[in-house]
């Protein structure tokens, strides 16, 4: 391996420490405790794991954590009523509705019912529009975590060629927008992209967010490029059991890249750290206080 490892686990710990410091100051100087509400509908096992982890880490940085676990048959009206209640609760500064939602619920409708100032996922159309026009917004957590790691490693990203593989609303599109706002030349590649290998070979920065295990081989990577792997895929091991892999083939990519995030321990831990960061930012904005430096885009 020649690439430098970008240690997301260690970076996330520094983000959480900074969040905890700001939370302590909000409490001691202003008597305010930032609060995050997480709403889970149904029993998707992966979602249950994420929600538990979010609740635990929220408490660890000194914030208030509220979990609403609703059964899979919850009606849209009941879910919207809960969101309305949380929108009007002054002790709650961030609201996250875990996705995916059960099929009978309209995700767009539900997400857009969250007040934009409490939309710590940055999925509300107002926040998407603000980000797209370079205005102050809530920024989606996973792309924000990727951006923080890229800025930390490179300093300025200005003028770099970036290829984002994947066009989801959660990662691909906001990631491309953030890189564009940092003056990268950005290409969004996806399942219909022609000559994907050639497109990726041009990139100084590759962000892989497609959800296909080990899809990007090392011979697609420009020597010295930075590879950010958003994928978390569980695959069977030949000898039995399973293991987690990303969307890039780590071994071959690490042999060519200048820097690379591992899976696990790369982007994953940064996502929840950025959720906590967004909650503190939302809390400061809601109270007319100066927002923390370095925790937003
Ligand atoms: N499901 C997978 N990733 C996310 C995320 O970042 N936010 C929410 N709300 N749901 C998700």
C-alpha cells in the first residue's frame, strides 16, 4: 500500500470533542442544552443500529436525546403530527427522520414537513436550495464529513478535478454541490455513465457512493488521487462469515492512490459526528448565538 490512510475514526473523535466543548459552553454560559430528536418508523435492522448509535453519541457529547420509535403501520397523518410537535418544541433543535421509510409513507412530504432550521439532515428542499446557491444552510451529514476530511488533508480544494460516483439526494448530489462550492471541477457519474473508468481516471478526488461492493478497481485511479469511500457493504468471506467492504476495492486502490479512507473507520464515523455538529449549529442559530467554527461547510 502506498496511499496515506485518512483516519475517519480519529477525525470523528476530534469533531465530537469540539461539539462537546460547544455544548458545555452553551450550558454554562447560556443555560441551553442542544436537543436532537430521532424518529424511526418500523423495524429495519440497519436503521435500528444507526438510531441506537446516534442516541448514544448524542448523550455522550452532553446533548439531550429523544427517540421516537413508531410501528411500521404508522399513518402519514400521525407521523406529520409528531413532526409538527417537534417543530414547536423549543427544547429540540434538530429533527432526524431515519430513512428509508416504509413504502406507504411519502418521504418527500415527511422530510419537507420538518422545519428547515431543525433539518439536521439537510434534506429539506429549502436547505437543498440554499446549499445549491451557496447560502448558509444545514448540510447533509455524510457529504459534510467527506468535505471535512478532504479539506483537512488537502487544505484548499480549488481547481481540483473531482468525480462523485452516485447521484443520490443523501450523498452524491450534495457532495457534488459542496465540492463545486469549494471550486472543484465536478463530474457526477452514475449507472448510465459511459466509459466510467476513463471518467474516474481524470479525477484528483474520487468520492464513491454507489452502494456496490468493491466496484471501483485500482486501475481506474489516477496515481496520487484521493479516494473517499462512502460505501458500507457486507459481503461473504470465502472462508465463511462476513466482512464490511466499501464501494472501492481497497487493496488495489490503496496501491495507486495518494490517500484513501478505509471501510470501516473512514466516512462512517464522520456521519454521526457531523449530525452532532449540525445539531449544535442549529441550536446556536435558533438562539441567535455565534455558531461554532469548523463544524459547518
Ligand atoms: N439513512 C441512511 N443515511 C441516512 C441519513 O444520513 N439520514 C437519515 N435520516 N436517514 C438515513
